C-alpha cells in the first residue's frame, strides 16, 4: 500500500500497521474540533449541522494535501484561534458578513501559498517580534477559554451587568465545572484523546440532566448515522464587494489570518518533525517547502468550502509518538474525518456545555509561550502583557494587538533600538493605525 501510494514509511523505519495506528492516535487527539469548531462558528448564525460538514471537509482536504504533497505525518483542520477571530471579531463585533470573513481567509491563504514558494519565508518569521507573536497566541487563548466558559453557562451576567460565576446548585452548572477538573486530570496524566473524552463524558451525563423544566441537556437523535448534509450555501460564498468596500478596515485582520497561520505552521511543523527525528542540526526538515505549500493550499480550499483558516495541528505529535513517520499517518486521519461526516446526527446532539472544558483547555495550552518571555525585559513583558490584558478585559482582539504593537514601537524609539523596527513590523503598525482611524470614525 505504501509503495502504491508513494509513501516511504519503511525507509523511515515504520510499517503500514504502525502508520494506521499513529493516524488513529492523531485523530483521537484532534477529533474534538468536529464538535468545537461548529459550536464557535454558530455564533455567526451559521447552521451547526452545516458547520459540522464544513469542518470535516476542510480537515479531510487539508490533511490529504499534506499527506500527498509533503508525505509528512502532520494533520490539518480548521485552526483554533483563527475560528474564534473569524466568528467573534469579524462577523459578530465588526458586523461583516460570513462571506467577507471567508474572503479574508482566502486572501490570507493566497499570501501564505505565494510565500511558501518564495525564499523570503524565513525573513518574515525573523522580522516580526517574538513577544508580539507570543502575546497574540496567549491573548487569543484566554479569549477562547472565556468563550467556552460563557457558552457552557459557568460565566453569567449579574444584576448589575457585570460578570459572575453561575450557581453551582444547578446540576448543569455543576457538571460543566466538574468537567474542567476531569480534563485537567486527563491532560496531566497524558491520556490521549483527553478532550474527546471530556466532551463524551458531559454529553452522556447530559442525558440525565435538565437545563430547565421539561428540557434535557442532551437529546439523542432519532438515528445514529445518515448521509452528510451538504452545505451548498457556504461553498465559494465569498463576499468580495463588502471586502473591497471595507478594504482598509479588514486589511489588518486579513494580515492577522495570514500571519497567525504562517507562524503557527512554522512552529507546529518544526515541533512535530523534530520529535519524529526528521530535522537536521540547522533546523531544516524534510519536504519543508511542500509542507508549507500544502498548508497554504489547505486554507484556500477550506475558504472555498466555507471554513476559517485550515492549519497544521500540533496534536500530530501524538501520532509521531505512536510511530507515525510518513504521509500514511495523515492519510489515515483524513479518512477518519471523512468517515465522521456520516455520524453528524450524533455530533449534532452534543450540547454546548460539553465543549466548555475542551475550549478552556485549548485556551490554557495556547498560553504556554508566555514561559519563553523574560519578564525583566520591558520589550517582552509590556508588549505581550498589553495584548493579553486588553484582549481579555475588552474582548476586543484588535485593541489588544494595537496596544501591544504600539507599545513595542514606542519603547524601540525611546531606547533608539532601531533594529527592532523591521519593515514587516512597521507595515503592521501602519495598517493598525489605519484600522483604528476607520473603526473610530466610520464604524458606528
């Protein structure tokens, strides 16, 4: 099979059985996205069943591209972080259409693909300040965790309009709170598929819990499997007219979709290939150019299917730990995503409360980069800290980005550290200034 499909697992001291097992392991670690992504995107008004199919198709196509182009054991799916910005920032807060958000993702994917074919990729990575990148990831992580707590009913609005913790005397609230403790224990014990297990546990518990008189948390479907629901309304649903009408307003966020995928792909691919022993002493890994091309093309294809940015998943490292060394691992993941499309009735019955723990855990794990910061260095602590603080307290990612980038720029000017102000970063600042002016004086 490996020879027929062009995979060389034997050359990498692997076998068909090992590669398939590794694919099952990777899918178990990242399969939570099938339930979590539709829950996030439903905030845009999109039908949850449609979003299940969109998520599955995007993950399957992205993983197939990576499997056949790069032959690496790196699976792809709609990216956590980008999906929250897509739904909550672009559509909900800015009031733009779903089609405009898709156009932004498409443009970001095209930029990524063009850069993957060029020789300037490394220059862009080095030209963007590390503290800003870390602050962005951590800020979005906390934002995702906040959304999870809100959707699960653990955070509510009190009588004065402030934020309060829900009443633990409610069985539904108690189960969600206990799920946070459960997933913490599973992750600490390094249980594979911890997020899927927590989703399953709350879904099963929901069969016996009333959220209100006469309403059960989990309502079982009339059938376990059915033909996938084809979301034709989201295929090639680009809104280019609104995109160009608000061009300078959406440009910074379009740049975000591009940069977040770019940096995430770089970090994820390096981490996974390093653990697989496919990286040399200089930090170069096998088929790197093809891997970046596959990631860029995946976002383009995903946007055409109606999905936010499709990205490489660091959970692929679990498959590497299980022995995955070739694209056959990724092909197995793609096939499992495709198979899951037929079980959409079961996936659709998963209540919002069941995804809370997974969202919170994803958010917490996205903050791991903060440990790399030198808190005694104001360039690192202040710029990253402002992004995290303002993103969480205002629930406004763009304000957080502006504060962090501008603070970094002012500190560089004050200390005459001109080398820190690279062309890429200066361009980002210009776009953010334009964004602030437009959002202040033209958006009501």
